[in-house]
C-alpha cells in the first residue's frame, strides 16, 4: 500500500506467509497435547504443562494480533477510492482507527514472537528426552478425534521430535513476519509521500487480505476447541471483553502515532457548462387525462433571500374536471437531498404564500372564492388544500385555474422538490381520488457569494440555478 506499486503488492501478499502461524501451532499441539494424558515417563505431565504455558500465551497473543490485522486491512480497503461520498468523509476517522489497530496489533505480535521464542528452547529440550540415547524406542501413538471419528497415528520418536522442533521454528519465523507486516502498515501510514488515491483493484486486493486474516482468526477458534486441556472453550463475548481490556491496558503504555498519509479531497464535479444548466422556468409535468381535466406545474423562479434560504415560485394550471363532483384539490411539495452530510431531516419550509383565500387575489387573475388551508405534515413538506362544501357548489363557488404558489426553504445543500396534485371527488359519486406526482425533479443548486458577503448584499451576489435530473 505504499506509493510504489510493488510495495503495495508486497503488503498485500505477505499475509499468505502468515498462514504458517496457525498451521504450525496446530501441528505442535497435535503432537504435544496427547502427551498430557499419555503417562510417558520421559515427559512428566506437570513439566510439559508448565513449559507449554508460554506457547499457549503466544497463541493467545497471535489470535488478538490477527484480529487487529483483519481490521487494519478493512480500513485500508475503505481508504482507497471507492466513489462513495461517505467513504471520503470518513477517511480521517478511518485513518485514526487504522493507526490505533496497527499499534495494538504490533504490540500483540511482539508479545507473540517473544513468547514463541521463550517457549521454543524448553519445549525442544523436553521432547528431545523422548529419544535420549536410544532412537529405536517404541513409536509415539497420537489419537485425534476429527468429525466424530478417532484417528490413530504411529510415529517414530526421532520423527516425532524432528516434526515438533520444525514447527516450533516455523512459529518463530512466521511470528516475525507478522511483526514485519504491522511495521509495513505503520510505515505506510507515516509516509507523507504515500497516497490513498489508489485504483479500485487495490481495494479488492486489501479486501482479500482482510478475508485472509479473518480466516486465520477462525483457525485459532478451532484450535481453542480442539485442545481443551490447554484452552478454555471459545466464547465470542468473553473474547471481545478480553480484547477491550487488552486495548485499554496497552493504550495507557503506548502512544498511537498520528497518520501522515494525505487524504485526497472529496471529488468535485467539473463546473457546469451553460448548456448543462436548465433554464427557468422548469416544467415538472403537464397532464391532460381527458377533455375536462388538465394539470400543469412549472417552477417559475428561484431567489436566494439569505445564505441558506431559497424562495421558490411555482405556477399552476389546474382544471380538475366536473365542477359538481369535485370537492377540492391539494398541491403538495416535498423537499429532499442526496447529500449525506446534510440529511433531508434538516430541510425546513420556513414561509409560504398565499396562506388564506383573501391573499389568493395577489397570486391569480381568476375570480374564485374557494377556501385555502396550508398544512405542514413534516418540516420539509407543505400542502395547500383548496376546497369547498356542497352548498358552495350550489352557490357557484369556483376554484382558481391559474395561480402561483410561493415558499421559502431553509437548506444547507442541494435539494430536489417533488410536486403532487391530488383531486378529491365526492365519495357518494366517485369512490377514489386522483393523484398526479412528479417523477423527475431537478436538483436546485445554491451558489453562495463570497464568505465576506454581508446579508444585505446576498440578493445581488448570490446565484441560484437548477440541473435537470
């Protein structure tokens, strides 16, 4: 994962060498664990258990080190360019947690290597007593249960000792490789010339490393299960508690270095060309269900009235159909955003017009006298309800046909507006209402003026535009 491609591949390929640790541990215990109950005079059970204690400690340290290695690999995979905004925003936090896990894994790998080294000499000397001066002693019989089946293996004493000594050497060698792997990760995070702006194949590569490390962690879980005389049964909750206590203890004694790898800035789309910008007005939809009904909604203008408040004006042409069976219609707006930094829940409609029937004369040229009710089902939603009672129908109350609606929206980022027109029919005549909703909505982009712009200058310096989606 260094700036040089070969070094990146070295860091990704070294985990394959680390498989030797759980493999060699399993081979050592496969041979020595049965001796705890074999009553072999040359190796007293108490002495063997005492000298195995350091080896058992090394296994526990290795298990925790691999757990941290898997998390480090996950962080490195998350840090490369993935095209997701959330990943870009989280990179500083991921870097910090990666550095912490590198430090914790490094400390556990050091303890693992030291424990393997301390256990090697005494265990070699102890098993060598099986040969002594006579290499023709009776074979060692190893009994292992595997998948409910007992497997019995006879092995000569010299071969038994040679195999154990070889795998003790492998534990030492591979534990050193694990230490080096964490050192490489630390060097990468401290390399000011390194870059996390890596191609997608590096992400897949580190994802493979993570899966590999976690598979080795699973191998240790199996080891804990297969050798009950040396290990307690594996319990995931207790292991997490143990890791948390280990982390708390180690962080009081070590200093986690601050990563120096530069985080690429969030991707910014190139400036829009004039031909890419839709011209206002923007027509949301024009629907003509039949000869008596038609609906049209158009975004007529956008004005920036403060650095984070946009005023939108919509024009409508609504002919709901039969004047007798239509009890009213409603027009609803819902504002949304795709910006993860400023969720939709932060958007709020702060002003609307018209809000009463006497105001409607300023927003339409029609002669009408229907009632108006404005509701806010959610902070980012507003609905205008135009209605009339049956007696109003008989007295000639009319709905507006062409009119404007204005609303001001407080938002911190780009927004989209979805518009819905619903016509209400009288239930004793028609059982269902008719609703029309906008499917494609433009993204409304606010371009603020300079940071030193005073509120009084906002109207003249700020610009608003929209992009067709």
